C-alpha cells in the first residue's frame, strides 16, 4: 500500500470523525475523551464514536466546561489550567492528535513523564514526519494550535483544501415531504373540517374549542413522534394575505425555498445542516372574523434522531 493511498484512507476516517464531532456540537454534547480506542468501524467502514462516559453538556453561565478529564496524550493544554475551557476547541485538539497518530504511527507529544509531556503540549512542540503531505501538515499545525482562540474551527476545517478532497457530506434519513394539499399531516391532525382546499378564499375558521383541541393533540403526539423540534403560534390583527407576504419576504433572503397555497406555506432550507434540511410549515387560521388571525408555525429538521 502506497503512502498516498494510506493518507487517503486516513483522510476518509478523519472526515467522518469531524462530521460526528460536528453533529455532537449541534446537540451541545462534548465527548471529552476522543482517542482511537473510542472509535469504531462497522462492516461498511463507517466510523462510530463510542464511550460517552465522560461526555458533558455546557451548563455554566460562561458557556465553558470546568472539569479536567480525558486521556493525557489527547487532552488540550487549556483543559488542565483550571480556568474553564471551550469544549469545541478542546475536541478539535483531540481530533488533531488522532489524525497525527493514524498517519505517523506514534504520538505527537510522548514523553516519559506527564510534566514533560504537558510542557510540549502547551507549546505545541512537535514535528510532522517527512512523509506527511504539505496539505495534511498545514492542517495538523492549525489544529494543534496551543491557543484555543486561534485554533482552527470545524467550519474552517470543512473548507480546508486537503480535507475537502473526495469529501462526502453526511446523508441523513429524510422524512416524507410535507404535502401542501394536507398540511394538517404536519400537525398530526386529520380532522377534515380544518382542511383548506383551492376553492376556499378565506382562512379556516377556528373557535376556542377547536383551538384547544388542536393544541392538546399536537402536544400529545409530539411526545410519540420525535420529528417535531419546535412549534409556535401567535395572533395578529393583520389581514391574512399580509401575514403570508411578510413571512415570505422574511424567509427568501435567508435562503428558504417558498411554496404556498391559499393560507398554507412550506419553507424549506436550500442547504443541509447538522441534522438535514430545515423545514417550516405554516398555516393561518381565522380565530374570530374581523378581529384577529392565528398563525401556527411547525418546524422540523427532517431527520429522525
């Protein structure tokens, strides 16, 4: 096996590792013990992160983590300073040590005692082997930056030239598309009297009993189906057409594709995030004629957790 082939293989695993770490960021989870021993491969060569025993959520007011933990050879120097540390930056450091080990076959910071090792760690005192390509060397040097404020971030890694070679963005299991002819499906409500058809020129009228019933139905069903991430509703005295127009005007500059029919609207992001494409379904109801209109907004990430 040539070195170039081996580097391509390592890059593939590293790309998957960064995708996995980025996904964890999206749920505010920090592993805090990333190392090769905690990385698994399935029969298809897909990388999995295991052993979240030391993982944590950032719950401090300063947004930092404060418990020093992890495997010494893979821990960033700021973790040991007892001043709090950014979980995202420290995880990236661990990823940098991992890619170095996979490519070099030895640790970048490996001394007979911990004090000497931490001294080298805090200064990023390491040398890449001569067989590392220039692209991989530059990326590793940016990752193993002892200053967490200037250390490369995940979005910057995703734009790195060496990293992007043969990169395949993660694919998520998509839910069925929302049908504008029956947007009530998005709210898990099949009551035919609330369906809007092309023949109607006014929003669906909703009395207090229907309003309470729909709210309770959505709350109960959302506990069983994990697609729903957020829903909100509010009342407005603006005309229905004006409400729809204002939502459309606000959504298009943000990159949403807009599909509307009568007083229903579906907004779909044109880019995939950590969990897939963001989809927002909206519908305007008439609560009391000539008084106000109620708008319900249902948002999902279009992916099963």
